[in-house]
C-alpha cells in the first residue's frame, strides 16, 4: 500500500501562509487497484501527483510505501522503487530523440519501447529518430510520454490527463492500453475528467481547493461527483438565472 498521512504542500515551504496548495491530504492507495483523480482546474491534482512522485517535497506529513517512510526520497530514488509519472504537459529535451528516451525508460532495451509506440498509434519507423525538442505536435508528445511510461513499466504509475490532446479516434485505444497494462502488483492512477476513464477504475478521488472532498468506490462516488460538478458549474455560470436549469441538490 502507498499511504499519504497529513500531507501538505506550500511552494517555498510557507506551511502557515496563504499559498498552501495541498491541505492535510490523507490517502491510501492499494496495489491491484485503479484510481481516478478528478476535480476542477487548479484543484491540486498535478501537484498531488508531483508530491507522490517526489518531484515536490511535502511541506509536512509523511509518505509511506508498504509501511516504509519514503518522504525524503527524491524523484530519481522513487523511480528506482518503481514510480512513474506521465506529465500533463510532457517536457521537451533538446538533443534527445524518441529512441533515446525509450532506451532510458526500458533500461537500455529500445525494442521494448517500440511495442508501446505502436500500441499508442505511433509508427516506430517514423518516430524513433524524431527529436523531443518541441517540434512534435501536442498529441504526438503526449503519446510518446505515455509510451515511455509503458516502456518503463513502473508499479506505481500516474497518468496526468492522458487524454489531453489525443484525438477522439485514438482515445479508446489509449483507454484500452492503460487498462490492459494494469496488473495486480500495480497501482494505476489516472488524472482525468473523462467519464470513460471513470468507468475504468475501482475508486474515484475528488480533489478541490487542495483538499480531498470525496473518495470511494466508483459506483458510489461518480453519481455524487457529477451532481456536485453540475451544481458548482451552475453556481459559477455567468448565465445564471437566464438558464432554464436547476441544481438537482
Ligand atoms: N510552484 C507553484 N507555485 C505557486 N502556485 C502553484 C505552483 N504549482 C501549482 N500552483 C497552483 O496550485 C494550484 C493547483 O495546481 P495544479 O496544477 O495542481 O492543479 P490541477 O488540479 O492539476 O489543475 P488542472 O486541471 O488545470 O490541470 C493552482 O492554482 C496553481 O496555479
Ligand atoms: Mg493538472
């Protein structure tokens, strides 16, 4: 199990300042389960992913992997323990090619990287020699990022909005790839707003304003979230009052 105990994150470490992005996060993630992390823009989803991955050190609280405190481990040390993160906006690497990234991810076996490239709909012959320097389109870069995670095959993996920039025709392929590659010895978390992703997972976690508002079995939580989101949207809608829609609450 991966547990977060009273984790907070404030950039610059201002625990009591006004800019606490994550507030008292308590979370238990079990191996074998798939989780969806959802919530409004700016709610703290990507920040939580970065804290789990060791990219951001928590300001307070603890992170435990199978009972062992890993709070102080850096991102590269966590990667060695089997943590993998597909970024919401994949970084560019000047001078590095797709094949180089796949080699690093698959621990020097580029052939293992070709398979995920194909599975995500990129032809290796066409893409292996492409540079990761920003000339790849948004959707291509996102696919390379997901293929890299597939090649790395981590046991704790977070996909941050994997559907972003992926065309509608490839979305089903992406969903199938993530589902098929999940294993009983893995924790898979998908940050998403897509109903198709929600249908895939065991549990859903809703985070807003840096706090976990809801967590539980998909069939219980998803109807509640849909209602909450609709109400919040209606509350903030500039057309409020002109629309012939009422909050179901
Ligand atoms: N290093 C930082 N310094 C200051 N504010 C930050 C920093 N990183 C994130 N934030 C802020 O923290 C909040 C949460 O950001 P985060 O990227 O985690 O949101 P998100 O839930 O992933 O949103 P989205 O759905 O748009 O991807 C946002 O208001 C963001 O502007
Ligand atoms: Mg995000």
